[in-house]
C-alpha cells in the first residue's frame, strides 16, 4: 500500500470544564495514506470534529490535547514551533469547516478572501494572487466574473465551492472536510462531491471526510472509521464497514437510514440518547444502548482488535 | 361513513403565494404556484424538495402563519375561512398543530417541560386544573420520555435534541389535533435518534388517526414514513402520488435527478448523475414555462413557454412534464 501521510497515535483530547473533564477523543490511533479518502463517521458529540481540529493543532482552552502524537510525514504537529506550524497549516493541511457556507466573512469580497490566503502564505504579489484566485474559481466551476462578489450574492452551493477553492489554494496534501455538504441540498451536494473527486484525481490530495451520513461515505471513502463517545470503535474498508458492520453501534447507524430502493422494512435506529461525556459508565461506553450487552461489557473497556488485517473492531461480542 | 372516509381532512387547491421583495417597489417572488394536495385521515403526505422550493411556505399557509395570495383551502369539507369564522382561530389551531425543525428554538429555555405541556392543555381546556398533572405525565410517557415525573421538572437544555423533539411532539398531541404539520422534524437531530422520532410519528398516525404533512428534503425518509409523496421544485409541484410509485418509478427529470443524487446502500453500482448546473431562476408573477428548464437535460421548445398540464401517468401518480 502507498505511503502514510498522516499518523495519529493514541490521541486524547479533553475539554476541561467547570463541572469535570470531558474526554472528547479517547486514545484514538489512525493513519491516512497518500491519496486516500478516510471517512470518519459518528453522531454529534462523538469527537470527530475535535479530532479534525487537533490535526491542524487549532485547539484552544478549554480543549487540551493531553496525550498522543500526530505525525505528518514523520513530523509531530503537536510539537511544531509557531513558525513551522504556520507553514504547515494550509500549505500541508487545509480545512473545510462545518457549515462552510457561513465561514466566509460576509463583508469581504470573495476576491479578498481568496487572495488573503495566498498572500499570507506565499510571497505572491497582489496581481499574481488575483490571477491565482481566478484560476481557483475556475477550478471549482465558478465564473471569474464572480470574483468581486460578496458571499451573500452567491448561492449556498457556490459559497461552498468558494470555500473549497480556498482550501485548494496552496495545493495541500491533506484536506479535512468537516461535514462539508450537510447544509446543502442533495443535488448540489452530489454536484460538489463529484467535482471534488475530479479535483482529487487531478491534484492527488488525501481527504479526511467527516460526516454522520454513512451511506454517503460508503460511496466516496476508501476506508471508514466509526466513532462513539470519543472512541474509535470500528475501522475498515468503506464497503465492508457499510455492508457488513460488526460493532452494534455501526449496525445501528447503518440501519438508521431508510433505503430508497431496497425493500421497505421497519427500522429502529438506536434506542436511547448519545452518551454524556461527563458521566461515562464503567466498561463499554455503548452498553446503555447496546442490544447484546452482558456482564463483561459493564466491567471492561473493549479494545480495538482485528480478525483480518483490514478490520478493527472494539467490542467484547466478537 | 363512506363520505367521511373520502373527504380529505385538509384540501388545498391552486394555492399561490407571492412575497414582496425589496422595499417600496412592487416586485414580488412567487413562492408557491398552483399547488394542490389533499391530506387524508391517518395518512401522511410527504412534501419533498430542496431549500426554497416552497415546502415550508405550504405548511405555514395551512397553519395560518401566512395568508395565501390565491387559492382555496378546505378543512373537513368546508372552506377554511368559513371554518375559522364559525369555530374560531383557536379551535383551528387546536386541530391543526405544527412541529418545527429546531427543537432548540421551539421550546422556551426558561420554562420547564411541565410548563410546555400543561400550557396548551389549559389554554385549549383539554383538562381541568386537577387533571392537568396526570395528563402531562401520560403524554410524556406516550412519547417515550420516562420517567415522566423527572422529565417534567427538567428544562429544555437538560434534554438531548431527540428528547426535545419528543417534547415538541407531546405538546402538539396534547390538544388532540386532527392534523400535524411537521416541518423537517428530524433533520436537526442526531442520526441515531431520527428513526425513533419517525417511528413515534408513524405510531400516532396509525393508532390515533392523526394526519401528517411531513416536510423533508430527504426522499428516503419520505418513502419510509409517508403514504403519499409530492415533489416540489421552485414553488411548483412537479410529481406526486403514492410514495412507492414516486420513488421507485420516478418520471419527472427533477425527481430522477433527486433520486440519483441520494446516496444509497442498496444501490450496487454508480448511477449516472445528469445535471445541468444552470442557475435556479427567481420565480415571479410574470415568469412562464417550466421552472426546471435551467437544469433539465430534456428541454424542448414548449418548456420555455408554458408549465405543462397535469398528467396522470398511472393510477394516482401525477406529473407535470412534456416529456412523459
């Protein structure tokens, strides 16, 4: 298999709150290969966005990376000096944040927001930066006439494309996409994803794609990791994880999406509510919602283990 | 009996809604153009479409938040205006309730859950002062929020999104409505709890005979929950009928596009995704033709001129398109 681009080892991220410490990412290890799309699935509060934030070392108090290392091409991101970190951010790893449509500044034109990134990180002149901005807009399929538009003059899908253009500006090796299309209509979502994949073919970057939509990820990702309450609980090839989930949480998640073409059957989702991170039980975090919970689950935390080299699952019921 | 079965609970014919745009001038946009549908007892009608297609506007007109520009609404066989004249706005509000998308916004953060459910019971005189406490607990149990007493003492921020939406549903059914207009009731919730809410609504529909108008952008849940589905595009209804017919044998190019865009596990190989990335026009009073022209790949000359007439392509399956 191709070389590893990013390696996360035993990462723990805590939120230090007045009423306790919430561990949002618990001992997670993952790697992203060159040119790979890794999907990270899970519902709100499972730690997937916190994990993404850590990769660019963007955390501020009350978040605290308490353990672990993040190696980008062998270099530990968490130990980088400010100058190296500045060069690493956006040059190597760029981020398309959740509700990216709103991450554009409403009072600054698209042109300025695009050139700002270019000029902050390279020595390009104003003229060159603008030419590059035009080129970037063309790459994502927006006419150059729109360069001097303001965000409110663009539709949601176009704003999303602008944000992707900004993420592409410095040709990073890794793009983190945190629910990039959740706020969009399905048709627009599909258009943007198709386009993203063409760009990926052209530029060869890797993607960390974060979403709660497992069926979408089964189509676009190479591998999928599933998180619950801060733990990585299942990791494997996308199609395998989706069509043959092993962990009961993944099974529940898969059956939370009614199929449009398959037989019509009553689905049950997952009973109960997501876990409160300040009130974690002893043993497996999923026990309260799990259909096959037994004695051992209430005592011991299950570890990630594998039957086959491509598949990791953290469950006592294997 | 027969008559009651056939009369729809709510019926809208030829609804039009214009909203003024800008200030001072007479420009307007047409959010709904010639919309007709029926809600039947104990059935759900799903309204599917992208943002700006007029889904929520339809529900808001039915709930009288907005007034229609033109068109006729009938409630239980009589004109809605006459019904309200005769029984009052409050009585109509009792019978036709809404559940909103955002359970974080639709509950008052400074009041307990008890207050939220007791209030409609008292306003609509569903129970007397002595009975209200028990009624609140019964409702909370019914929507799966047990233990009811403990839940009733909580404030909205102490509940998860799914639990809050259950409170919103409990509040809506407290007054024993005939119809619930549910505007994207699950789209803001955690994925794992969405089906719980849909199944709860299905139970209310089947066991209590409540009619639902289920507004969603997710056509897969429309098929899952609703007997009938109507697909809207830019204020127009383009295809409607039994949910299975619409989702399994879609005929309108927009419905086909929508379905090809949905990620689906049961689909084995990639389906060709055909879309023109044309811009969606702003629809006004003077606009003519089919609204989907800019993105359709099957356009012919008449499409630019007039909106196609309604065609029944199979029993109960309707479409507005020249190409079919």
